[in-house]
C-alpha cells in the first residue's frame, strides 16, 4: 500500500518536475540580428548590423533564472556600404580592418550572461559580459519585448523579442575615429529561438 | 587646439613632420638625429590615442617593436659598427618579432595559409632590413628610404582599407621627411646611423605586413616596397648640393612606393 502511494506521488510530481527544468532555446540565425547605432560627425546616426550570429539561452521560469550565450561573427558587419564603387574601399571593409573590428585578429564578439532578472514570468534584464577585441566588460541588456508561443506555421515552441543596451567602444580599445565617429554604441538585438 | 590635434592630417603628417625635424635638430650634437623617424611615428600613435598596451593586439605589439628597433640601432651605432652580416641577422631577428606580432592573426588561418603568410612576414622584414641597413652611412639615402618606405606602406594601407595603419605609415614617412629637410639644410653632417635605417625599415615592413594581414593590401603590393632601399642606392649627382641630392633620392625612393599604390588601387578595382 505504501509502495503504491509513493509511486502515485512520483507519477503526479513528474510533469511538475519537467516544467520546472531549465528549457534550452537555440537562436534562429535567420531571425536573430544584433543591430547597432553610432553617431557620425555629430550630424546623423548611422545604423549597422551583424548578419551572422549564433547561440542559445536557457530559461527556468519556475526558478526565475536563465542564461544567454551569443556569438557574433564580426566579419559579417553590414552598414549598407559594401560596394566600393569608384572608391578604393567601402565603409564595411574599413570597419572590418584593424581600425575598428579587427576581424582578422578577433573574428568573434561574444556575450555571456551572468544573471537574468525577471518581471513576472518573463525575463526583463540580462546582466553579462561583452567580449570585444579581446576585452571583456559588463553589459546589461534590457528585454524590450518578449513573446513565447507556438510558431504560427511550424507549431514548434519559440521565444523571441528585442533587447537593447549600450556601451562605449573605447572601453574595448576601439579608439579609432573618436570623437568624429561616436564613442557610444547603442545595441538593438532582434531574436527568435526555438526550444530544443 | 584639441580639434586641430584630432585632425587625421595633423596626426599622420603635420605633427610627425614637425617633430621629426625638431628631434633631428635637437639630437644633432649627440649624433642621434636618426631617432627623428621613430619620434614622429610615436607622436602619431599618441595623437591617435593608441598608446595603450593593456590588450596586446597586433598593432600594439607593432608599436612596441617599432619603438625598440631604433633603440637597438643606437646600441649598434655606439657599441659596435654593424658589419655586412648585421643586416641579415637583425632582419631575421625582427622577422621573428613579426611572427610574435601577427601570431594572433596567423592562429586563425588554416595551417598551409598561416605558413605562407608567416614566411611572407619574415621574408619582407628580413629583406627590407638587410637592404636598408647599409644606407645608415648615407643620411641622404637613408632619409629618402624612410620617406619612401613610410609613405609607401601608409598610402598602400589606406588603399587596403585601413586608415589607422595608413596614418602610422604616413607618420613614419613624414617624420623621415622632417629628417631629410634638416639634411637638405645642413648637409651630410646630420648623422643617420642604424637608429634611422633600422627604425624605418623594421617599422615600414611591419606596417606593410599589418596592412596585408589586418586589412586588404595585396601581398604583392607590399612586396614591391622591398625595392625602396634598392632605389635609394641609385646614383646621385655627386657634386650637387645635398638639398638637390635629397630631392633626387626621395624621387627614386618614391617610384617603388608609387608602384605599391598602383598595384593596391588596381587590386581594389578587381575585387581584391
């Protein structure tokens, strides 16, 4: 009788235990792009993005915890000026050189979380370390939008949204062109990730 | 003033030229005018704001080696007279330093490509140093080689998409120009020495390598710069005023430099 009660209790608890376990989501590379904005000569705000990134996040809504890892291929930078036309070089080629992202020496930029803060069941803020040009500095990302649901077409569980933050590029040793090309980089990440 | 010092033309040309001329004049009595080139180069590095070594990137290692090369040249000038073997030996030494500088870049390449690039770095540095060091006895030719090597690597780097390496190279050329100006005014009593010949050859060769590895300067455009020290050895009008000789020597040195630019430009047109 005692054994039967224990078994029943275990069977009842099993689904609860499963839902409390951290869930892993892998970023969809076709719908995950880090975008950035930077001042140009005090005249306008230039926008750019990285076309290739990868990574994953884990989420435990019951425990209100999670983690994020994002790897950005710096050579995939695109600011809309990749065609040099009559010039010797295009702006994107200049951004890939040692002056800015130095992609030959530092092909990847990474972000790794140290803490995730929740607002109810949804993550609201991620604290972590951004590693750029071999330098790691704290960077907090605010989750501006967060949605989890079944994908409307393939019905797979998907979470996505938008995150934003900012940092000073000189903190990472990217000093070329300051102040003509602004020091503050505003980061806007659009992301979608499928549950594994 | 701050705005003026932040201007790329001041950082990469005007300030190094003035500092090169001033250092060459100030150190004339102690026969260390050859330090003019590295002084102008380091001024550009400081004005651009890269005098920081907390993360030792390839360009920062390059600055360290560029600062060390003329100091080794000073030791060579005063402690011993460099012999014929000194050029290849010092070239090999600084070629090995080049591998240290660019190791973090080579490590990301497939082995065969990394070996090819490493061999190219060592070969260009070795050749340029070995060919330039004998010019140390001739201030006109050594200064002209500095102008050609610096401007060649600098403008070549700009055409290869790096304004930073470009400014470094142009600063080296401009500072060498400041030294040449003093030679034009005072003649051959302005000493060159290994401090100048070693400083400009090591720094320019490494900058050219940096423009290949960290930007998009074609390797064959960088290789053409190896002809600059040879061009600076071409015959000069012996009886002419040193000012005229300097103009002719700089013209000679600029021919291979212009060749480097032409190749870099042509490569940029064809997608290279």
